């Protein structure tokens, strides 16, 4: 590009020559006279111009010149004249002299119109079309100096467009942009985009840092500070050779501390920066540091994948280099150093992959150091590394808080002790257990599990006496009374009431202790009032096995006194069965009766059936039939409604066997009155009618059929009516058959009325529901 010099305006002789060549018509005389009379009227001159608009350009231009000589301060005349001059030369080459004449016209207009931004804009655009770079830049600068600052915003967009059009003048464009940003600092992102286009990434990174340091900066493109940080990190990491004046590592590390949700991406960007810079060892250090510091699995995955990919890339580059060397020169052999470096990198990649589970476990532990399951998983990952496992157990025991831990903290201590025990170091295992029982666990059961595990270890080493001594230590009563559910007290003080521990103690005494010591442990459980029904039954069974039957019965009675219904049901049932079995000869009949009466006094209907049947069986074997039948009768009232039918059937069967079939009539009638379910009543009625038929009481059977018919719909229960019909055919006559048919029609009509009534009710309800909806519509 060449720099052009400003041309001087046309001389007077040239103007005279042009004037001499212009021919005026007779019609122009009127307008000339009008202009002479009103030479300071803009409208007069525009009427004259409008009259000659189809004439030659020289004539129109001359009239404009004359008008502007009289009215040099008219913006309207200058704007119209300049527009006309540009239109006249639109089809000509930019090196034509008329372009320079037009430029001179713009210069003359700016003598008077230097405060008019429109004139400046048109002049600048005209010069831009002529590709006069230096002259255009100077005119833009003159415009900015001439116009007030409030109108600069009209000049700058065109100025920026001009300087960014030519990549060859990028330095000039940068300086112009900096001047522009002093006026419009919010346009910084446009400047940074331009710097990226021209490849001035160092300056771009500087400006990114500058706008990020502004607390009140607002992006015109709607980007957040976080997005700008990401763009900066991506820029500096991918272009290490082009960015020299910016502390890249410090910037990215600051972002790592500031944006916790993008830690993985930022670490990867920092490592990528060093990889692109050729500092592979430094990049590896960055990856290792990142893996040791990230707190989430997502960030770890990003960093580890990038780490593995970089190692694979280096290995691929070495292998490709070796292949290229082989192709270029067959005589040159690959040196041992190249083989050694390749093997070293392969070993590093393999070691990295082997460490991945352990690294991931470290991330999870940094995320939640109180996760017991992850600590135990870490121990498994170390395999047979003895020192590492001990170090892990020790660190976990010192780190995990039992009150807020995830998982079972006692499992960690038990696993620690079992590790020593597995490696034939029982003394060390006992030391660990001794430490564990002093830990203030979250729950009493956790501490009890540690004591039980300790005792199991002693048993495995064939030291049952030591295990019993440990249980004695664990169950020592505190000096003052302690509430088991008082969380303000330590678990060690509440341990003496833990049922899990006492159950283990009892099992230990039964296996390795004496009868007296075992009985003493059971008695202590009862004294502490922590026994369950199962413990009561186990204690009684243990006494029975040792032939202490009365002591066993007293144990049952203690359990009955401790519990209420329904928990006491199993104790009562076991007690009564054992008692009846023990005195099967009936020698303690009255005592057994008293026990049954005590049991049934507060028995719930849900559990009454088995107890009544057991009581009745006792009376049948050793008592009176009359008492047994009374018990069956009581049972029909005491059991649940769903069990009444079965109870009545048993009652009828036993009564028939004891007192004859005729004695069951009252039971049948009571069952018909008592049962609520129609199906059960129908079955009882059919059986009752069949009984009367067998006894020859035809009228009684017919009356029963008539009573039962009222609950048998002929459309549903056709089998009942068929049975009655067969009965009348065999034992009745024409009148009784007609009566049966009349009752059938009556019952069917009753059910039809009920069905019709229900249908009418449903229709009425639906109409009532539809009426408000219609009104709303």
C-alpha cells in the first residue's frame, strides 16, 4: 500500500473554463432572477436545482457552488451536494481525477461542517471505497478530534470496521482498538476476538486477565466469569509457544482454587500446557498432583483419562519414530537407549493402570474420610503389602469419627485385629481389641460386637476360660444406675444391659461352663429385666435338659410376669404344653386347670383357638366330658369371627361323639344365630337339615330349609334350591312343593326389588352429580 498526498482544490482558470462551456436556457432566467432577489434562501436555490436536475452535471454543480458561496453554513445544501457528487462518479474508476475533486469538495465542506458527524462518516466511507488507507485513518482521527465526545460513538464503529478490514495493519488496528476501549470498555470481547483472528494470543491473554480482574465487568455476549475463565485456560494451555508474558500456571491454579466444579478440567488444561510446551516430566508431575488433590470421582476420571492418554501418546510417538527410522535408513539400528526409554514408558503406563483402583479409593476417602467401607476396600487393594495394610488400619482408626461414620466402625477394628491374628500375632490382636473396647462407638451393639469377636478369637485359640473372663469384664455392673437408652452416657457404661452380649455369654457358658455358672448368667439376665421370650424359653429348656423341671416351670412363670399379650403367647403355649406333657398322668389336673384359666383370662381372640383346644383335650383325657364341652362352648365365643365356623364344627363333632347326635341341635341353632357370614350359615343350615332328615324329623328339616332360603338368591345359589327340591320330591307332597316354589318366587322377588332399588339409587346419584356440572357449563 502507498501513502497518498492530499490534492489541492481546482484553480480559478479551470472554473472559468467549465463555466464558459455551460449553456443556460431561457427558462433558467426566471430562476436566476429569483436567486438574485433571494440569494440567502435555501428553498429558492433548491427550486432552481430541482429545475435543472436533468441537465448536465457541470451545470448542476455550478449552481450548487454558487449557492454554497452564498450559504456556506447550510448543512442541507452541503449534504445534498456531496451526495450528488458521489452519485455522479459511482461508475468511474477510483483513480479517475473526479474522485480527487470530490475529496476536495468534502474538505471544503468540513471547513464549515466539522461538527456534523454525518459528513465525516460519508467522507470516511468514501475514502474507504477508494482504498486510501493512510488518508482514511487521518480523516478518522480528525473526525474524532473535531466532534464532541458525545458523538464519538457514531464514528468508532466505522473506524473499527475500517482498521479490522486490513490484516496487514494489525498493529495500527490494535492501537485504534485500545483508544476505542477507553471510551467503550464493555466492547473488550470484540477486541479479544479480533486478537484471536490475527494470532496475537499473548495480547489476548493479557486482556482476558484484565477483564477478569475487573469486579464490575459485564459481558455483552452474556458470558459469565466462569466461562471467561474457561476460555482463558483453554487459550493459554493450547498455545504455550505464542503466550510468553502471562504466568500460565499461576492463573490456572488460581482457577482451581476458585472454581471447585471445574477442578478436573483445569488440572487437565495445566498439564496440557506443559505437554504442548514439551515439558513431559513437568506434565506428569502435574497429573500426579491433580490425582492426589481432586475430591470427586468425575474430576478424577477426567484427570486420569487425560493422564493415560498422554502416556499412550508418548509411547505411540516413540514407536512411530522407531518405524520411521527403520524405513529411512535400514543400516541404522535402534539404539539400546531407545529401547530402554520405550520399555520405561510402557512400564509407567502399566503401573499407572495398576494404581487406578487405589487412586480412586483415595479420592473417595478424601471426599468422606469417615467411610469405613472404603477403608476396608483400601486394605483389600493392598493385597499382601504388610506395612501398607498396617499403616492403612492405623490411619483409619485415627481418622474415622464413630459418631458420624458411614458403615460399621466396629468392623474396621475387628478386621485390624483379625489381620494380626491371621499372621500369627495373637498378642498384637489382643492389644488392638483392648484399644477397640475403649472407643466410644455410636451404638452399644457396636461395642458388643467387638467383645464378641475378641471372645471368638480366644475360643479359636482354645482358651475358653479367657473368653469367659472377657465376658465377665464386659458385663460388670456400673457403680450407679444407668439408663440403657441415655445417649449422654458412654456405650461402655451401658454395655451391661446389651442383650446381644448376654446371649453370647449364655451360649459360651452352655458350651464351656458349668450348670451353676450358666444358671447364674440366666438369673442375672432376668434380674436386669432385659430377657426376651426366646431367652425365657431357652432358659427353661436348659433346666429341663438338666432335669430341673420345677425350676423350669418357675422360669416360665417369671417370663409370664415380665411380658404382656401378645408377646407372652409363646411362653404360655410352651409352658402349658410342657406342663401337660410332664404330668400326662393327670396327677396335677387342678394345677393345670388353674394355669389354663390364668392364661385364658386375658387372652386375645387371635391366640385363643389353640389354647382352648389344648385345654379341652386335657379335660377329655383326664377330666369330665361336661367340662370339655363347656370349654368348647367358651371357645366359640372367644375366638375371632373368621375362626368361629371351624370352632363350631369341632364343637359339634366332639359333642356328637360324647353325648349323641341329638345333643348337637342346640349347638347348630346357636351357630346359626352367632355366625355372621352367610356362606357359613348356609353350610350349617344344610348340615342341620340333613341331620333332622336322617333322624326322621321331616317338618323340622323343612323349617330349617325355609329359614335358610331367605339368604339364598335363586340366581346365585341354585344348588341350595336343588337340594330342597330333591328333599320335597322324596319326603313331601304337592302342597309342600308348591309352598317351596312360592317361597322361591318370593325370595327372588325380594332380591329383584333390592337390585332395582340399588340401580335407582345409583341413577339418582349420577344425575345429582351431573346437574352441578351442567349449571357450571
